[in-house]
């Protein structure tokens, strides 16, 4: 039985990690996620992805330590752990709908997403130091870039969880909603992104990823030097002409993705 359920609604792909009781991710599940996300990246009809967990208690408990202790491979596939944490060239947005506890690699999966919607009662932690290893599926890299160093270090060095409210105050979560409203909120956010010009959405993500580490003047140089293919696809596209034309004519734009 597949550990990852998929659902398509227009240009929105929903992926649900469904491995009771804790949605822990073994190598097979990681590769399943990677295959789904690679297909998402290649399909021009799909604009946004949502990743969530089955049930209400766990988004994902991260790496399946029981499977690892039984000799499971640590070959998580070309996208890295959970299929996304090392998919650095994905230029389509991914939303995490965190329905419960996101621990270890589950938190790292959420950190690899572009937006996070969390249910009230959701928690986030990186407890790896208390298990004898390191949060190396992006936790030690992404968290210090998102938070003040002292806060990131506290989370990394103690393994203590933070709740959804604090995660939102720290800027790690976009919205906190009642559990029943979680998927509707994530879908509403995805639909708003889907309604935007698809080439422009992909260019925005590609530009942010390509320039996040640069000072603003150097970022401008990257914008102008032709080295970001997603931006080059926008310039001179039919959609770039359609947006101003639709505005001038007082109508909704009709995007072609070209």
C-alpha cells in the first residue's frame, strides 16, 4: 500500500503522508514523496502543492527510527529526505498543512516548504541531539536563516518543542487555524496562488531562492544578468502582455502559462 496519498484539484496537488501511527518517513516513503514532487515539477498543469499528514496527531514524526534500527536504507532518493528537503531547483510553491506534531524530519519538511499553515495544537521540534545525531535534513541549515541565532540554537540544542502560536510569532508559520479549518485554509491559499500568472509565480520563487543569500545590489545583478531561467521565461511572454491588457480592459486576465 502506498504511504503517500495524492489528490488533484485543478492546478493544486495535495500529498498526504499516511503511515500510522506517526507518519514517520522511511526510505520508501521518502522516495514516494520524491517521485510525486518530481512529477509535480514536470507538469505545467500543476501550479501549487500542499503536503500534510494523515490523521490529527502527527504531521510527521520525521525519520522512521524503528525502520532505521531494523536496517532500512538511508537512501532517501534524489530529492533528499521526504523528497523535498534537497529539491533545490523546484520553482513551484509548496504549502505545508501541519495537522499535528512536526518532529525532526517532519519539521525539516515543513521548513523546506514555502508557506506553512498550522492547526491549533500543532507543535514543532528538532529532537535529534537527544537521539545522538544531527538535524541534517535542513534543520541546522534552514532554521538559523529563518530565526535569530539564539532562538534557533535553543531549538536545535535542547530539542524542546514550540507550539503553533509561538512558531507563528517567530515567523515560521503563516496562519494558525482550528483543526477543521486546516485544509480549507491551505486550499484557499493555494487557490489564490493558482489564480496568479503561473510564469510569474515560478519566477518569484526562483528569484527568491537564487538571491536570498546575496546583498541587495548583488541580487539586482542576478536579476539583470540572465542567469535565472524562470525570470527569462516571463520577460516577453504572452502572460506579461495579458496582465496589463486585462487591467486596462477591466476584465480578469486569462493566463496561458506562455
